[in-house]
């Protein structure tokens, strides 16, 4: 068995390659190297939380399933990581060949409380054993009401609120637009460059990027207008948030007319568009303009919500209180659940029966949500997200200092991105981003890309990720970046 030690900050990570070729990123207790002063710190708090590769990737069982998939599943649904998963725990994904992978994507910001959190599993199985469906529109049940109570309490603002539950993020966003149009009597919806809001017909219209989301799928829903976002890395040097907001407002006033706008829909930090954090002042300026014009401010917190950015909701960072909020992803703790939460006077102004759906607020998903929100509170996951930022950010900055191919490092909490460019330019380099992610995967780390140009590597691990596992994942990412951006070193 060969050993190589490397130091990451105050930690020493032990990379152990066993004779059978398996790699231990962080040693499990039975392979622990001789104790040193720092070895105790090196152990993950839970022995299950270690990276370990035992086969080629993809392994034979994944390959066999891939062949079945090729004959059964349309290629229109693509999969970025060709490894079939059999189990998952904490921030570790275990594939069908027994490889243990570090999950730095959390299934696109869903598994914030960690995979297979015991209290979520228990809540789900208890609910499944009692009943799994009635349709809240036929027979109500407490779980739905309790989730709405929690949403009304934890979303920004202490005004009176009401919620409604749905299944997916896109469905929540559609319902935000329905409420906004119904109660304002106006039709126009303003969205932004680089926005992502979903793949249904209305949300395709709201989403900015053509490929893969919209191409050939039109005609799209009318009365959707796109304004320029604040994208500090790509905006003119020194452009303030206020100036970026004025640019957007000017365009809306000229091209749409404020009096025609039902709502302005915005991701407080753009997700699929590239983890774009707007310049400070952008959101507050838009919020106050909306309030002056009788335009509803609708926040899409589907990706940013539920502790991801170091606060319960990303709007809180600039003290924005939206009129309507769409949530999904982490809300359901891994089960499909989404919500619209908004001012009571708005939500209740929709005619009775105007919102709903067969499955919205499924009882099992509600049970999972309640257990997940309990965990977020009990474990103070907003601070866990900030801890991830303070661990990762200095390392990402150091990488950016060493590589001119990293144009920007940005993000908040556990929503962090590296924008890759052709060295010394702002020309996007999606191929490098793809190769970095592929290189990470070969070492057992699942990282995702995003961005309008496909050139952003994004980190969004479960917020409960073991500290040492996170360090290991970052070490792998750093080596992958060194290998791809500086192959001669
Ligand atoms: N709003 C801000 O991030 C989903 C999409 C992955 P659904 N993002 C991941 C893909 O390629 O389909 C998302 C989001 C924001 C809305 C949505 C839509 O949420 O649950 O995927 O419908």
C-alpha cells in the first residue's frame, strides 16, 4: 500500500493507494496511518464519510445499466455523471460498483441536509406507513398546513403570509406568475439575462438560455420581457448595482411601460446562469422601484433558498422583502416539493380554487420537508453554509491567483463558482470547465458546471458535509484545475 501525504492548511490529508488500486481520500479508521499531532483532526467525524474508488469509472455495473438506459430512456434527457447510484449518505454517493464519491452538487442544491438524514428517513417511512396521498384539494392533512406555517415563518419579512404547495420549481414559478397577473390585473412579466426558471412552457419563456432549454420548443408564452442583469465580471468595469438597476429599469420603462408590469421575477443569486452575484445595491434599487410602480417583486429562491447562501434566503443579504417567493429543491429534503409564499392579501386575492394540482404538497414530501426544516434549524445550517464558504473561498482564491484561466471566483455560503476563461481574457472557456469536472470525477468527486456559456464550475455540497471530506474534495478540485489549466507543471 503506497501513501502520499499532503497538507491542506492545518490539516494533513492522507492519500492511500491500496495494492488493489483502490484509493482512500481520507482514511477510514482501519487504514489509519500512525498517529501524529494532526492525525486526530484528519478523521472525518463519521467513518462512512470517505472517498474511495474500487473500480474503473464507470465500473462494469454502471456500464451495464448505461446500456439498458440507452435502449429505454430517451437521449433528450441527458445525464452528466455516468455513474448509477445505489445508496447515499451524508455527502457521499455510493455507486452500483461500490465507489464512494464526494457529492459537491447535492443533486443540484437539493440534499442540503445531507443524503439519507436519519430523521428525514424516519419521517418519510412513518408517513408512507400511514397514507401517501389524498390530494389536499380533496381531503386535507396536517403536514401540508404545517409546511405552509413553517414557510410563512421562515421566508423574508414578518408580514402576514399565505403559502400554496406544488411539486417542482418550475410549477412554483408558474404559480407566482399566475398570482401576480391575477391580483395586479397586469400581464407583463420582467425577467433577466442569464435567468433560469424552469422547462415548462411558461418557464421556458422566462429562462434566458436557448440551448438546451428552449431550442425548437416554441412558441413561448407571451408578455415576457428580458432586462439586463447585474453581472459584475462581465459588466463595464466599476458599474455599481445602482447603475445596473437603472440600466434595467430604463429598458423596462422604454420597452414595456411600468404600468403594464405584473411582476419582476429575479433569482437573488443566479443559479444555472452561472452563480452570478449581483453588485451590491442592484436588488434594493429594483425592489424600491417595484414598490413605487405597484409592480410585485417575486424572488425565485428555488436554488438559493433554505440556508444555501449562508442565510435562510438569499434576499436577506440585502434586506429585500419580496412580495412573492418561489421555493423548491432543498425544501423537500430530497422529495419533490415546491411552494409559493406571499403576502396574505395577494395570495388570498386569487379566486377560490384558482391554484392547485393533484399532487401538490404530497403528504410524504411534506413529512420530509418538516424533518428537513427541523434539521436546518437544529444544526444552524446557515452557519454551516458560511463555514463552507470560509473553508473553500481562500482555496479557490489561491487557485485563481495561480491560474489566469480562472477569471472570477464568486458566490456566497455554499453556492460558490469559478468562471473559467481563456487566459487573460474574459472569453468563456467551457471546454476547460468540462475537463476539470471530468478530471474531478476520475478521482471520485462529483462537481457540476453551469453558466450561460457553460464555463462555470459550481460547488454546492450538502451543507452538512464533513469538514475533512470538504477539504478532500477541494484538494481534488485544485489538482484537477492544476492539471487542466496548467498541464506542463
Ligand atoms: N428556478 C432558480 O435553479 C432548477 C435545473 C436543472 P425544477 N434548476 C436546476 C435542469 O437542467 O433542468 C430551478 C432553478 C431556479 C427554477 C428551477 C426549476 O426547478 O424543480 O427543475 O422545475
